[in-house]
């Protein structure tokens, strides 16, 4: 059985940050994905541009999702169409919300429950509740890689503090030693590359990873404090958008 392409959809563009709490208590990217997943008229080729547009709107233009390659099977959709009830689907919700020396991501913790519930509703066997340390994350990915080989569709939703160095995106485990900074050697040793996360999807039909963390550009400099992206202008616009949608 051949393996399908492994695609990554990022919640923001290169160097961008993501918002942790919108009016629904989570990342606008997760909110948009949950909403759009209910539409049977959207296949993957249509879903991703719609996700970009809706996330951009819900984040008050703060986030513009991007992706590397489109899945090879573009007519797949979240709602199970008639005759596809036997399609085998598995998902891993890989969330890091607790950090030893960085801001707690309250929205990420909320998104773990929201996204897991959405995926279960679409027929996925969902794995969640992974410990935030690097070793546990790597083990969860290895286990998922083995399991996903016997499925038609494999999906990972991952978020936490994220950084980007030289075009490579990393998820930072809760135990990442921020005092060491973000030199390439430190990120290779302690960080989890987004591409490594996506590589754990080994299903036959569709392999899709949604990375909702920041892509803050870092370099070979000393440690800097990571924080939750809550820019005043973006928060003000989000509040206005929330009031407008409620009216």
C-alpha cells in the first residue's frame, strides 16, 4: 500500500504569530477549521483557501494560513459522504499548553478539546492527552506513525509555542530550555520540527497536518521570553468583530 503525500497547513505565514484566544476561547485558526469542517460542499482543494480567508477574517487580519503542498487527493472532505462510512480515519491532537518558563497557552488547552471533538464527530479515532515534554512528544509521533499505516486518512493537529529558523518551523516542548536560546544546535536537540510531526502521518489516502503555533523568527542569539500573541490592535479588532457578529 503506497503512502500519500504529507501536507502541512500553517496557521500563519513565515515569521508570523498566532492569537491564543478569540471569542470562542482558542486560536482563530482552530475556530475557522471547526466551522468549515461541517461543510460537505468543501473538498480539500476548496477548504484550504476558505480556511485562509476565514482565519484571516476571524483573527482581524493577524493570521494568514499557508501550506506547503496540496494533498494528492483533493476531493476528500471532512464530512463522510455516502458510501465512505468504511473509510478508516485516525487523528493525533498534539498540544503543548504548559511551559516551565513561558506563558501558558490557555487557548491551546481549549483547542485540544474543541478540535478532538470535531474530529471524532467526523469519524476519526482520536488520540490526545500527550505529556508536554520532548520525549513524550517524540514517542507519541512514533506510535502514531506505526498506527496510521493501517488507515486511509491520518491527520495531526498540533500547537504550542512555535519558532522558525532558516525556514524550518519547530514546536517547542514544555520542557524546552529557553535559557539556552534558539541556536540551531539547541532547536535540533530540543525542538520538534513541524516536518517531523507531519512525517508521522503514513496513511494510504490522505496525510494532513495542521500546525497552529507561531512561526516567530529566531536566530543564534541569547534567550528571549516567549509570550502569547496578543497585539493591542489585533485584540481590539477581534473584540469589534465579535460584537459585530453578535449583533
